C-alpha cells in the first residue's frame, strides 16, 4: 500500500494498512504539499500582501497580524486589489508536481473564505457586516469562493489528492459568530467549494481551531472529509469522538495549547493514545500530525520528539479501543 492509498483509506474508513501521519524530518510523512506561488492567501510575517493589507510580525512566532485593512470602508470596494487567480505564473511547476512527490498524498492549498474577509475588513467590522452589510459581505465571500473554484481546477490537473484552506471559527468556548448566521452566510459557500473539490476527485480538508462543535455537523453535511484541528481539549476528546468519530477524519497533533505546551512527557504520550482511542476507528478516521510552529506555541524539542515517537507506535487496531 502506498502512502497515497493509505491516507485515502483513512479518510474513507476503508482500512489503512498503517496509521498515516504527517510528522517532521526523519519521523516521516505520508503527505506532500502544493501551493500557488504567490498564494492569494499568503500571510506574511511582515510587509504587504497582494490585497493591500499591511502585516506586522508578532515576535517569536512565524505569525503576523494585519495592521492596515485595505477594505476598512465599503466605499473602497470598487478599488480593492483582487489578485488575479487566473495568472498562469501562480501555477508554475504544477505540471511536474505529481511526478516529483511520487506515491505521497498530495495536498493543495486554497484560499480562506472567512479569515481573508477579516484580513481585509478587520474582525469587528466583519462581525458587524453580518447584520449591517450582508449583501456586500456576501459579494466578497463569493469572490473568494470563485477563486477557490478556479484553483481547484488547477490542482486537479496537477494530480492533487486533497484540498485545504484555513478558517479559524472558534473562540475558546464558543463560535465567533452566531451558528445561525454561519449557516445562512458561509455554509452554502463551503458546500460549493466542497462539491467542486469532490467532483475533481479531491478530498476536502479544513483547518479550524477554537471551539467549533456547533458547526461540525454542518460541515460534514456539506462535504467536509477531514478536520485539521490543533485544539481538542476545549471541546473534549471523548465528546468529539462520541459525536463525530466515524463520520469525519481528524488530522491533528496533541492539543497545542494544553497538553503539548504544559504537559510532561508521559502526559503527552498518554494523550497520543487517547486521541487514537476517541477520535479514530480501526477502519480510519485519525491522522496524527505535528504543529509546524512549535517554538511559537511553546513546545520544547523534547515534547515534540515524545509526541512523534509515540504516534509512530500507534496502529489502526489501537484506534477506537477502550483503554487497557
């Protein structure tokens, strides 16, 4: 079984030969990644992006924060710099991508349809727009959806197996916005993107952190296959497994804010096994991964190594099983 097939089987609950994983360096990965260059969803640590947003570095992390919003006023909508998603230069190297990565699962990176909005408008403006400017907000979201639809076609031509973009929807204990408004504005747009990805032969992934229990059923309904979730303890492993295990694949590290950052090595190892028990099933549903900015999240090299080594001891037969 190839890495590509093993990941596919984990996602479709059809029995992977091993527990596919995405870990750093010599720990190994069953994944390879492909992105547009430049990406319209780039988040520079400092400087400007293609939309005209100005970013500032947050310190020891790889992350930046927008300090100038190019669409702070809807009156500037007509002057907004919208990146040309059809520029062939973005897709240089796509034709050779499949051959270069061999039998790994090839993941394509798309464009967020919520985070990009508040990078352009500001978070408070975006929340207000839901009620005061829903038509303008919808037009902007649809621009991002259409960009994703075009990109999906290019990734499909390149032989990509999966399609992912990030939209952090949660605070620590609730959704950022009303679930009803999420269903009204964003749910049908996710449905369009996921339908297009499936039609192109790709599995759908979403990175979303925070408390997102309230919309996971909806995301599954509209076609989400895999949730890339870096936090779980604020929702509870048992609860996530009970409600969504067997219906959704979890592509996750040990909780990056709690156990991974503050637990000792034995607690980290134990949490790896708890993830397999609660989130996975023997037939699939769990893909261990790492957090790609361990220094920024306060993860020590020892903690990272302990997590990776322990993940590699897990097998599909250990998933969905009660603790011994």
